C-alpha cells in the first residue's frame, strides 16, 4: 500500500484555531484502510501475522456489543482467512445491532459472557477453559492491547509526523497511546484524552510502559477531565460539538473517543495551553462503525 497517495492529513480550520494561531492537523486513520479503520488496524496487524505464523486458524477476543475491536477483529480475521470468535459482555442483542451483524456476516461466532465471568476474562483459568472449549485459539485481550498491538501502534507515527510539536490521541486501554510514546521523538509531546472516568488511567499507562519496557523520549500527559461522565457517556453539548465539526470541516467523529479528544483539545487551545505557532497532530482513531448502533440506541443523527 502506498501511503503517500492517501489523503489522510486534513488541516482543521476553525475560527478558534486561527485566532490562537496554532495548527491542528488531523491524521485521519478513519480513511486509511477500507475495511479495518482506525487504530484497530494497527493493533491487529502483528497479532494476525503472529496467529498465522504460529499455525492458528482462529482468533478469539472479547468486547462489548458495540465494540470497535470486535468489529475490527471479525473483519481482519475474515480478510486473512482466519476464523474468529467474539465473547460478548452481557447479552447478545436480538436482532443483532449493526456492529455484531457485520461481525457475524464476516463469519465471527458470537457467544455471550456473563458480566461476572467477563470481569475475570484475563484469568489464566478462564483462558484455559476457553481453549478447552474452542481448541487452540489465538487469544487477543479486550480492546486488543498486548505487546504486538503496541508494536503495531508505533507505526501510526511516520517520519513526516516528527515535525509536529504535539500529538494527541484518545485513550481507552492505553495500548495505542503506549505505542505512540514508544515512537514519538524527544522534541514532541504526546497528549492522551481518556475516554473513561477516573485517574486509574495514569497507573494503567505506567504499568503498560513498565510491562513493555518502554522509556519514552517524548514528554507526555493524560487529560482525564473530558470523559463526559465515563465510558460511552455523553451529553447534548458533545453531540452538538460533533455535528458542528462535521459541518465545518467534513470530519466525522464519534462520541466515545474521537469526539471527546477533539472537544478536549479545542478546550485546551481556548485556554491558551499552547504557544502561538504550535503544530498539533490529532490522531483520528476511527471507530465510525459504532455510529450506526449509537444513533439507533440514543435516537441521535450523527
Ligand atoms: C479502541 C479505540 C480507542 C482506544 O484505543 P486504546 O488502544 O484502547 O487506548 C480510541 N479510539 C477509537 C476510535 C477506538 O476504537
């Protein structure tokens, strides 16, 4: 794939950005790949390769009923001639929502997992049980974060991106953020915007860095104040914001990750956090497949 030919950088032009004299360049990973968009493409890349090389024919992973990771795993598996199994938290909605319907169409077998056992899904005993039940499956954790996902996420930043002063990204499990920290250079600062409520994410990132022996050259920070009440929570202001950005720039956002990140970034710009002339690279991590289910559930028109 010839990346240079893809128009994935978009200058975000808004009165606020002009007024503060900064640059916000959106790196649109939502456009990068026709099938598996966003950061999940990078997170799965080396996992799929490893699964194939070790002779596995089936991937097994975990996620909620609207999960981008479930969706991406089903599509990547199918594209690579692998089977896939999705362990879904709680119940499987009937009829299937658009995320799970796509997954099933791609051949993913879906199984509900009670919330209690879902909480213990990383427990070695539970994983052994799953292997007894399903055979020698290649297991990818919830959200896809493991060593190979971090390795893949390092590739999000390309040589040209080194010119940017600030790199921003939404943070869920932190795997993508960790990959960016491993690849950003010493002149850069990486800013994560947590999609979840609580300050545990700071500890989570420290543990990830330690576990994967990453000592960043760049500086970094996590903003934990733009979660809008918690994971998948939102308010009318966020919905309105997403609509306005789309109208002003054509950039589609979703309310779980990218909408919250850009809202937070623009708020920081409003507060004069960045000196004039600062060049900011905002990573659009995709996730747009989730909009269909979101709109159905909450009667929005994003
Ligand atoms: C999964 C996801 C994230 C979070 O990625 P992590 O590596 O878990 O932090 C961010 N944005 C979108 C659109 C996602 O689907």
